[in-house]
C-alpha cells in the first residue's frame, strides 16, 4: 500500500501540517522534531505529492485548464503551450473538458470548491463565462485564452482578429480578386465580428454566409452561393475547416482553385498544409497563446498584479497554393 502523509505523521507523533512544514523546509519546526520526521520519511519510503508539499502554504502547485471538447482542431497547440510553461515552472496541470455539458461544469465546480488547484486557465466552453466570472470574483486567479470578444473582467490572451481579416482581404484585392464570398463563423462570437469587420473594411461584399466552423458548413455555404448564381472569384472562410469544405464544393462544381476561385482560411491548423491545393490562411499563434496565458497565471500566483487589459498577439498571413 502507498505510504501517505498521515502514516508519516502518526509514526512520528506529529500532525500532518507539521510533516508538510518539514517537507517545505519551514523554519517554524524545531530541529529535533524535523530530524525525527525526516527519519520516519526515510524509514517508511514516503514520496511526497505536490499537494502534501503545498499543504502548509495553502498551495497545491497545480493549475487547472477548462476547455471545450478536445476535438477542436487547434486545441492541441494551445494545450502544448500551456503544458510546456507550467511544467517548466514546477507546476502540475489538471485538465477538465466540457464533453457532457452541465454535468461536466458541475463536476468542475466541485473541484474548485475542494481547492484542488491554485489557478485556472480557460478556453471558454459555451455558456460558462458567467460561472467562471463568479469564481474569479470569489478570489480564484483566472486567465482566459481567446476571449472571442467577450472582454471579461479577468486577464485574457487573444489575437488580432480584425487585422487578420483585413490581411486576408488585402491579399485577395492585391491579387486582382473583387467578388468574394465570406463564410463567417457564428456572429455571436466577437472574434467573428472582428474578422468580418476587418475584411469588409478593405474588400466590401454583400455575399456573407454564416457557418458553424465545421467543414460541412463551409461546403454548404459555397454550394448555396453557386446555386444562387453568384459569380464569386474568391472565398474567405473564418476557419480552416470551413475553408476545406469550400475547396470540396468548388472542386465538385468543376471550378479550379486558385485559377477560377481563390480560397483563404483562418487559424493555420495542421490540415491547412495538406489540403489540395495547400491552403492560404491567417495564422493564429496558438502555442504562443497557451504559453502566454500560462505565464500570466503563474505571475498572478506569484503575487504580481494582472495586466490592465488583454494581451493581444499578432496574426500572420501564410500564403500557399489556394491563393498565391
């Protein structure tokens, strides 16, 4: 059976808090008691957990991350950035996903009440912002990754969505395209509105379809536009999956990409390099967003004041074969 901190405390004749203080090299334990506790630790072969080491100072040295389902195509890059940063700082990471809706949120809220972690990173699952805000106001350090234009009270990391949309429009305009179809994401998201405003400020169009960020919705949007007689020469999709769907629809309609219709996506997920042709897209620095959010949270746990506003990282247009 695994040796616990309670076993050490019982054998040494002290409290669990005293054992934790010895593990933390606290000066408020007399040398005789500390020596006895260390002797028992050695005799029992006790290996302290991060929770035990942090008990005396009220810290677990663990942070949590709350996300939508991990099937989101760019989630792995964000998560890798977070993991690299928190592990380098000697923290553990607890991952919570909202795969089961309200049931998942209720389980996560219970972990907050149990103080299982010191701070929280969030890629906001739909409908959870109010709950997260309440946790923050009760004292839980929180940093949001990709605020989607919600502008919460707590620190956040985002990207230049408006400039990203504008860069896509400039590229299409400068390559001679003037009849674009925009396949937008759900307009309830602030990032979608920013991408659309940035694009329309450079290359106005009345052809705007709302998708749901899925490949199928991108395909359907292009099919509807062509069936309605639209003579488009370009497509700007608000993520790479919808852009991939647009490529499928154009190919099925006998249109060549990029000769007849140029296509630009957004995100630069790994799939973008492997479409046919490879996808021109607006890159979001997903791993850097995860790293930056984690650094903000760790700085807050170290007692530093939060920044006055969101941390915004630049997007970058990546030119490939679909819109050279």
